C-alpha cells in the first residue's frame, strides 16, 4: 500500500510541476489534489494496519523474560 501511495504522490508532483504543463491539470489543480488525498488515505490505512500488527498481534516485539 505504501508503494502505491508513493506512486500516487509522484504522479501528483508530476502534475503540479509547471515545467511539464500536463494537459489534464489545467489551472485549478483539482486532479493532483485528488491524487494527494487518495495517497494520504492509503498511507493512513497502511499505518493503521501496521499498528495493529505491532500492538494487537505483538509482531516484532521482544517480551521481557520473567
């Protein structure tokens, strides 16, 4: 998920750059904003799943010995 979010952020950056003048963007930059929002949502879901792995399933946690 993080890799897909990174790709979305890269596409958003490409569309925002003035030197490339991507034809789908126009003046309002609505399409890059949508890519950024979707990328942010994917990263939030991925962070939630990672937290669930660590805190609920104790993945990668070394328990102290009694």
